[in-house]
């Protein structure tokens, strides 16, 4: 009986380690995907050829900020915060008038 319990405990620990690894890998993949999107935002919006006014709408700004928060929550802390974020913060935000 004790041997079976030890065996089950060992199997549970192995499963826990496996799940932890899978979660870590999933977080890394998500972080990488978000980083890719943030870089695409950066390349488009800070380029005078694709965005001559160097501006974006409130909606676009909000979407970017949400992605940035997800990136930070996933453990992202590199080039995006040093280069991309400061450049994006310089863009002019265009207010959207929704009407009544």
C-alpha cells in the first residue's frame, strides 16, 4: 500500500513538472507572438513612408497598449521597452468622434 502511494506521488510530481514545462513553453510562444506584433506596429507607425503623419487613432493606440501589457505580463522585458515603446509614445493620437 505504501509502495503504491509512493508510486502515485511520484507520478503526480512528474505530471506537475510536465504541466509546468508546457505552461512555460506556452507563455514563451505567446510572448514571442506578441513581440512580433509589437514590432510590426512599430515598423508601420513610426515609418514616415507608411505613416506620413506619424499618428494613429485612439483605437489603434489602445490596441497597442493592451498588447504591450500582455507582453509585459508574459515576462517580456527587452528591446520592446527600450526602443519600440519610447518611439510609439511619440506618435500623435487622433481622437475619434463617435457622435451621439
